[in-house]
C-alpha cells in the first residue's frame, strides 16, 4: 500500500470523455489499496478564455480579482472528476486550494506556496477517500484566492506530494515521458527511463516543455520522485504502483544515485525564445558592464548569455548578450536611453537566433564534451555566436536557420540515436 499524487494537465481533462479516462487511471490505483490524491488543471483552453475575458473587462485590472477569475477553471474540473469517480464506485471529494488550505504569499498571479495543511487530507485518506484537488491555486495571507502562474498545477502536485509524504508524484501529460530531444524534430529521439533532478531542471529551463521548472526544483529539494507518463495509455493495460513485476511506463525523475548506467549526455534541448543584442565598440573601462546591465535589471529584463570581445589595443570592446524574445524591443529601448552613459558606437540585434543546449550529469567526470560539440558543428558550417556552461550543460547561440541541423548533429554525436 502506497500514497500517490496523480496530476493531470489540461489536455488530459479536455472533455468529459477524457475525464472519464482519467478516472480509470485513478480507480486502478485506488482499487490496488493505495491512498490517492489527484491534482488537476482546468480543461484545455479554459484558462486562456478566462484570461482573455479579464483583459477585455479592463487592461489595468486588480490582480486579486484576476486570480478570482482564472482560478475558476480548476473548480469545474475537480467537480466533474469527482462526479465521474463516484459514478464508478470510487469515494471522492473535490478540494479547492483555500479549503485544504494551500497557503501562499500574496504575489497574486505568481504566488509561491509556503505551507499546506494536511490534517483534513490525512483524515480522508484514512477513510479511503480520493482527494481531487484544484491545481494552480492557493490562499493568500489576506484570505484571498491566489494563483501560482502558468504551469502552476505541476507545482501544486509536487507540493501536495511533499506535504502528505507521498511515495511518488505521477505527472500525466500528452507525451510518453522525457525524451532525449523533441521527437517531432528528431525521429530517433529516445524516451529516457530515468533522469536526474538536475538534468530535468536544466532541460525544463532550457526549452523542454514537459515539466514546469518550479515543480522540478521543489521535487529536488523535498526528494519527491516524479514520474512523467502519458494519460492516453489504456488504464486497463497498466499495473498499479508497487505491484510486483510492474515496470512503470514513462520517465522517472529521481536522484542521480538511483541511475545505474549514467550517460555522459542525457539530452539536447533548444529554445527559440532568445534574442541577441550587441553593443559595438564600447569603451573598455571599469563600470561599463554595470552601465549596460544595471538599467536592464531595473527594467526587470533577464539577461542570459554574455560574450565580450576586447579590441587588440584594449580601448574598446564588443558586448553581446541575450534576452527573452518577448523583452527584445523593450531591452533595445532601455539601451538606447542609456546611450549617453554607455557611449557605444553602434547597436544591433536579432530575434532570428536559437539556444541549443547539451545536458548531462556525466559531463562532470568526462573531458572533451565541449570540444567534440564545437568540432561537429564547425564541420556542418554552423557558426557559434555565444557560449555559456555549467557543470552539467553547455549552451550555444546559433542562427535559427540551423536549429534542426544542429540538434540532429549533436543527438547523433553523443550516441542518443541508439536504442536505450
């Protein structure tokens, strides 16, 4: 007997028929004797519609009322799923964030979970009742509804799992697990049976859309095993958690120590939402970097990759950096406004770039990973415009036209085409 948290996203609960399929997944685990809590998102498209209505009502709206509106989508889903489970003979009860309660700070629209009170949930588990919980929402210090930001249901599920000391948190989505890269781009991409928390965190932050970054970070901090699996698998063909001989489909996100055969590189991620800005012939003197990046920070613009090339005589430097594409125009405006302080000769930029990243905890103990990468890309005629590294990742900025070629080249280079 185990305690599980199952999370289902918007596409998994898009209509009543899919909700019925979700209920069959829940029933499988319940019938095996496991304690089950279910965290669900709003039905696909519902949150977007609620956001649109809010903005139509007023472009400058009260963030507290915004949360009241957009949190309504999950209320519908938990009610429908609870009704469906009851019709299948599974005792179930719906819970909104404030009813548990899931306590958050007061950052409406992007709240962070502080504490989850579990007394009521534990009582209902003891009574063999399934808890169907609204994801994405909580209760602020002023007793107002808060929301956690887009993708926040993943975070809700992991937080609930940590609070109730669940044996595992299963994230059901519309894909079969975490792949070595996007299978729509590389047909030979392989599903990873296991991936380390750190690798998943890097992949999530560098373009992979399978899991929300905050949820992976929380799982790593609290040691919550995550399993990414498809909600569209036939529930009747799967065995419950813990059943002998059961090999869970999907990808298990866990501690590095739990992965017996660790590859040097586990995956290739790419992000198309990067823009490049270059300041040409900036005076090379103390404080110049602060005069560039200070105004950007004050404007709330995150800077990622930074490359600086000093001239032969050491008098000037070219400074290149990346920002999110959504902030590109604003960043260019901020730099232009600071021209008198920076004294650059020219300002150029491009949104036609992509960030490609090689990720793997095995890189810590293996030399030459970057050299192989640069040599392979050079052989394909792909120019690297910027580079950043960490212990377990190498990210490069290239022309967007070469995205597919670069990803496929690197995927083959590190042996990821091979069947695992």
